C-alpha cells in the first residue's frame, strides 16, 4: 500500500480507478450504489461502506478503522462477511492526521470497489447545537454554523469537520450529510436542559445537550425487535467506551442524559474526569496557576482512567493489571456508573431495564457484573453464566429489572439517516 499521497484530485476523485489490489471476490459482481460513512474520533477514523439497493435495506460491504493516530497508526478493515481486507501499521510520521488517514482509506476502498459508485457520504458530527434536532445536508452555511460549536466539543468537532472539508475539496459534487450526536436528546423536556445560571446564558446556548445520541437512537430503534417487553418502558442505556455516558429513555425517547454542555460531563471516561465540582477549575486557575489551555489538556487528555490509574486509558489493560491504582480506577468507574444509574432511574420514576453497549459495555463481563451487583437494590438480579457467555439478556428470569447487552451500530444509523435525507 502506498505510504504517502495527497488527498486531492485523483486520490479521491472516484472509486473507479485501476485497483492496486485484486478486487475481493464478492465486490466485482455487486453493482449497487454505495454510501460511505465516516466517524472521526479524537485519535481514530472509523469507516463503513453500505450498498444501497433499489429496494430493501442497506447492506454493509466493508467496515474498519484507522486507530492510534498520533501514536501507533493501525488500519484494520473487514468485508461484510467478516473477512479481512486490510491490516496495516505505519510509523507515526507516515499517517499522523485524520486527512492522511482518510487518504489511506480512500486508497483501500478504491482498490476494492472499482465497480461501485459512491453516491453520498454520511458523517458523525458530535455537536449540532441547540437548533439541530435532525440530520442535515452539508452546505456552506451549515459548515459555518457547525464551526461555531468547536469550543463545545474540541476533542471531536474539528476532526468531524476536517473530514467533510477534505471530501468537499476532492469531490465537490458528492452530497454529504451531518448526523449529530446531540440530536436525539433534543426531545428532552426543556426543564432538563437548564443549568442554575442566569437565564441569559441559556439563551446564548449554555445548556445541557447530551451526546452519544446516534448510539442511543440505534439501541432504541432495535428494542422493539430484540426486547419488545422493554421497548416502551423505562430504560437506562449505558454507552461505555473510551467516551462513556448514560441515557434514560421512555417509550424510545431521551428524557435524561449524564452528559451536558460538553462531552466532559457525567461518567468518568478513558481520559476525561466526568462530572466534577466546577470550583476545581477555579482552583486550578487561581491556585495552581494553570492556563486555560493547560486545563483543557488536563480535562480532555490526562484524566479519567488514565489519570487515576497512571497506567492506561484502556479498560482491558487495567483489568489485566495487578496494580492497586488500576483496581482503584476500575472501582471508581463502576461507582460513577451506579451513581448515575440511580439518578436516571429517579428521572424515569423507576426502572424496567438496563442496557449495556459500546466497547466496554459489550465486551467486559467484569464491568457488567460489578455494575449489576451494585444495582441489586433496584431489583436487578444478574445471571452470571449468561453474562460470562455473552448472552443478550444477562439478568435472571425472575429479575424485576432486566439487564441486556446489545451491540450498537452508529454507522448504520448514520447511513440510514443519509439515505433518508437525500431520498436515495
């Protein structure tokens, strides 16, 4: 695979150039139009390709990500059947930015999709502000508005918008759609969105927004099929990953979220502290002499699991460590989850089900067990065997509150929205 190229002109002009790899066995005969989905995180770029048949549901053709941008860039990609398409590592100097990562993804997809026409791109955009309650097609005016939300999500929004701009430059004819992590929460009651500040700040946009909305929207949409007994009930979804939050839903609608004005709020995360006394920021400014930039770096990149453990922001590494500080970080992570669970159960006026999703939620039986055991007071009885075996339902048959493990799929949600917005 070429190591260096520029994302301009021919490098992303189309997907019909001469392939540098032999086309994968299934792709050459598939002539559906395709939607590309991009999900730019702080140090990763996830992508998926969905076929858009003339009739019927979207079908995933490829998915993968480049992770470790800035540290140890690694491309992993599979086709829709789970067969490996690529597994490539680079030096940091070769692929260090999201634009370079997008260029490498373009090269891979161009080699594998020589017979398909990419007709649209859908993007996860973290912050949609107070007015965007639904996905929208990207326009110059929309980009200008979304740029104003960068201070509200500095770890993600710049990368989301950079991917859009790169594609605008390379393929100005290609329609792009922004899908917002905040949109799902716009259905919340207005009273839930306030802070105890002078009302003028609310009017300026200082309010609770909530995040991970695409994940929550996907889970809420799947409940009628996979768990119809709780679909219209009082459910708390725990999206537990490097970024972590929880959401209370009732009848499929968001009624409360652990995250607020920014993605720093709520649960402790991989490198973020979550909810904390705002007086700490004043203390850091006035007594410790930290600048605003230093505080931003502390809160977004050096806190959370990494800060408490002093070892890693990766839950897998902490669970495999015998360090007392690793155990402290795990215990505090679970403590914060259960504290938030109690608060969201109160918002709902009771609880019918708890759903685990995202990287930690889907893969860590230990964290699920610890959370469920501490939630026994709510009427949740864990089935340890089901939990350890990766069952969808991990609570006992007689448990008053049921517990579930359901995989999220933000990329499919984005593809669905893109198809709807553009009428494809």
